[in-house]
């Protein structure tokens, strides 16, 4: 099924709502690292933290999975794809990449996803894309390179880079599949049901990868250190599950439904900026001047991309950089 570019007759209201949801998703996702790092330092393996995160969220969303069980018959490929790519694939590839290359480099490669989405739309589906969205991707990628200080780890491991690129490709799947059926009206698959079954499928896959039966469960019964302050490990886990996963995925999928995969992808680059700022405030990891400048550039790129792209459903032309072009109505591939 084709991936279409964005449109919107709901005007600025629909775009504003989508932008608000995308920002909320970036904030929720960005807070995961600040809560996960103390758990890892307390003795949990990174993959075990990922498994706890996804499995816990799957349990929370289980009632919604039961409620939308008809999706198993109607859209099995969509549910399997979302679980394998948007949940398990992104997490597993990213954390595997971290074991071989610096965090900043892995983040930068993963957040090539918005550019890959634009490339898919433009060169595979042969559909026009907004110049503003393309400019936003370029600015966001450049600013992100400064935020993560990519120059601090220039000795790259080929396999690590390949894994990070795999995370980027899986993230493309997240944006594309999140938009699936959004033009179908009442026939569209309920996003909460898609998320619920995606988390369940992701939890099954990650159980095989993470092998939670080898985890030191006693860590969860004690405290973890958050910048010198003792915090219950279970409280940090609750934040990761409820906010950084459940809320993050719900707001993220809903934002894609209101914006477009390519524009929501650019706004999602703010996750790295938010994560860096939260680490500064809560973990005492101070920002350098290039990081502050890079964060401003990422914000500028996200603003340009979303402000010049019409919200969903618009059939009229859109002015970008003084030239008018017509964007086709958006859909996705499963």
C-alpha cells in the first residue's frame, strides 16, 4: 500500500493538535533515558530494562487488546509489523548498537529516520514532498549532530553502525505503520488497539532476545541513585512503563495520524534534545555551547517542517518558499 504525503483541511487546528501530541510524545520518550540510567547503574542489564519497559506497557494495555481483539482477524500484518518494527526492532537494534558505538553516534544514525521517510515518499512512491519538510530534516540532522556531539566518537564500528541504521529503518516503520488506515474514517484501525497488540508482539520478541529469567530481580526492590538522590527503583520503572512507553506511543501514533509520517518524524528529533536537557537538570550532565546551539537548530528544523506543511485532509496547494505545490492526501503502507 502506498505512503502518501500530508494534507489537511482541518487547517491550523488539526496541525496544532498534531504538533502538541508530537511534542508530548517527544517529551515522554525523551524522559526514558533519565529514568533508565539509574536502573542500569544499579545493576540491571540495558536489555532487561527494555524488556521490563515493553512487557510492563503490554500488561497495562492488555485490556485494550481484549477490547479490540477483532483487529487480530482484520489487520494481523499491521499488528505484527508494528510489534516487530516499531517496538522490538527499534529497541533491540538501538541497544545492540550502543554496545559497539558511542551513544551520540547511535542516536544520530537512528534519527536519520525522517530523511529515510522523505526518501521513501519521494523516490520509491514517487510522490512530491514539501521543501519545508526536507529543509526541516536537514536542519534537525545538523542540530542533532551538535546535541549528541558526534565528533567525540569518530572511531566507528561497522557492525555498530549497521545496527544503528537498522534502528533507523525500524523507526521508519513506526511512522509509516502508525499512519496506516488514517484516511479510512470509521474503518481505520483503532490506534489504541494497534499499540496494545504491537506492545504484546514486541514483548514476545524481546523475551527471546533479553532472556529476563537471567535478570537480577532484587535490584527492583531497592533504591537507585538519581544524581545522588535515592529513588525507589520501582518508581523509576513505573515512569518508564507508564509515561515513557504507554503515553509516548499513544501520543506519538495520534500525532502521526494528524500530521504526516515525515513531519512527525522531524518533530520527533526533539526527543534527543529533551533527553539531553533532562539529563542536564536531573543527572547533572552539563550542556556544552555546541549542544545548546544544536538544540536551537533542531527546534528550528521542526518548526519549519510543521508550520509550512498542511494538516491532514487538505486538497489545496501549499506555498513553500514562495512556490506553490499541491500535496497529495496521505496514507501508508502496511
